[in-house]
């Protein structure tokens, strides 16, 4: 499973550990990913692996449906774009 947020697209970054003697060794900065289940009236239960920063943003916007509707497509990852299209299709049908 990849270390990538399904909502924001946040992924692993690289950098250096720098010792007191100024020795540099490569390291990886992992995103804080959590498995979360959201309940949506339109979509039902949606399980995702998202970063904690994205979780806070979703809660601030009022849930997964409101977040997807109010966020521009250019800021969403491919997984969340598919979910957004599914949400729009189900809202049109009802």
C-alpha cells in the first residue's frame, strides 16, 4: 500500500539527518496516515486512508460530501475525484 493520502495527495518526502558533526544521511519523512470511515447519506460508508491534516480539513468543512463539493478539482487526488463524480451522479439521480 502506498504512503499517499487519498484526499490531499500528500506523500513521502525525503531529506537529510544532520548530526552534530554535520554528517548527512538520507531519510524519509512519512505522512501521518490514518484509516478512517466516513458516513455519507448519499454514498453510504466510505473508507479512506487519509492524512490527519486532510481529516481536520474535512471535519472543518462539515463532512466528506461538503468537502468534495466545495473543493476545486485541481486540488483533489485521483481517488477523491472519482468519489466526487460518483457523488454528483447520485445527487442528479435523486
